[in-house]
């Protein structure tokens, strides 16, 4: 079964302010903090070792919280850091200490439509290293690194060649450094994220070779494009397998057996040849587990007894 890919905006609850960022800077400052009241969620409440730190808050008055209704989060909401330490994510527990919270300027909150998705699944998805890296890659880096709702959406420009014979030429043209550089220079500011301007991109000049030369060119390019497609599909399958197995590996639900009946593996790093105590592994050539698994467990290879 192929899982559909959707935008975060499409799984938000059918409520007002279901998917919003923190208040505008001047609407919430340190001058608004008081000793007790409605807690404010900050980055320190989204630690890496737990789903949510329901402690160590600053507070605002009930009156101030009422003015920040659009920036209020409730138990079950998923919280992201949108400015500063990107990759931080948490979920307010259903048995939270408080009935409502205010998110700071650096946070973003999502109330999930439970008929479309599970909030904990969304949380764990955004905890995956691949998702964190994707968020960082799409961050706006002018000043403090930050994201906005545009990270949850993307635009695709489809270029259809005038004839099948031109497919290879068009593909390599739009993949060239020159085309990418010109497209980058013509980026325009969108309402959420900078976007390439198709009106300017389509004016890019392309030299079309004679039919004979084009045919020879296509003969070379065709094998390259077929390999690219094959590798793309393989990468997608590997990502799907990784995303399915990593949470189960981290929870201890499954174990990895790189060589049946000999080595038991819960962790390895690529090229690893020694145990923590310095002793050599007996058959290092048999252990071929990706280095990306290394940070997901605490134990070293141990020989089965």
C-alpha cells in the first residue's frame, strides 16, 4: 500500500487558528511575563529526549493570553520551532498540567484533524532525521534561520518538450549550472517563500542541434535518464523502508541481524572495525549497516551466545 503525501495544511483541524505561528514580536515581549498565569511554550519546552517538557515556563496574565487567542495551543497540539533551533518539535500531552498555552514568537502550532491523521504520528514524523534535515534545507537563512507555512508546501513547474526527441536536451538544460544560476537570480518574493519566475525562465535560450547530432545525443542521454529513474525509485523505496523501520528500531521492537546466527547488531557505524574496548571484530567484512543507524541505539555489536 502506497501512503499518500499531503501538506500539513490539509490535515489541520477544521478550527480557526489550527495552524499558526507565534505572535508578532511586539505583541509578546519579556515585559509581558509574570510569575504565574498562562504558560508560554518556548524552545526549551521541546527537548530532544522527550515529547514535551511541561515545566520551566514563563507566564502571561489571563488578560494577555486572551489577546493572543490566535497563538494559543491546547493539549494534543503539535508544536514546532519556526525560528532559531530548527528541528525542535513537541506534542502537548493530553494529560498536560495546563488547559491552554501560549506559543512564543519562535514557535508554530498545529491542531491535527484526528479524522485525517494521528497527532503522535505527525510528531514522530517530524522527529525523524530526514525530516529535520529537509526542514533545515528549506529554511530561510536571512538573519536568524527560520521557516513558515511555505515549508509545508512546494511548487512544481512541469516543462513539456515540444517533441519526444527534445526530452533529453530539455532535461540536461534545466539541470545545468547555468540554468539553475539564472533561475536563482530571477527569484521573486512570494507571499510565503521566494519562488522562481516561470515567465523569466521560459525565455532561457537553448541551442537546438541538427537532427543527426540530436539523435546521437539522445542515444547517450537515454541510458543516463533511465539510470536516474531507476535510482530515484530505489531511493524512494529505501526511504520508505527506513522510515518504517527506524521508529521500531529505536523503540526496541525489532533488532538488526546483519549476519544470521553470528552477529547481533543494534548499532554500527560504517567502516567500524573495533568495539568500544578496542578489541577487533572477528568478521568486520560481514557487517554492512549504514552509518545513519549509528545514532539510533546505544549498544555495540555483540557475539551471540
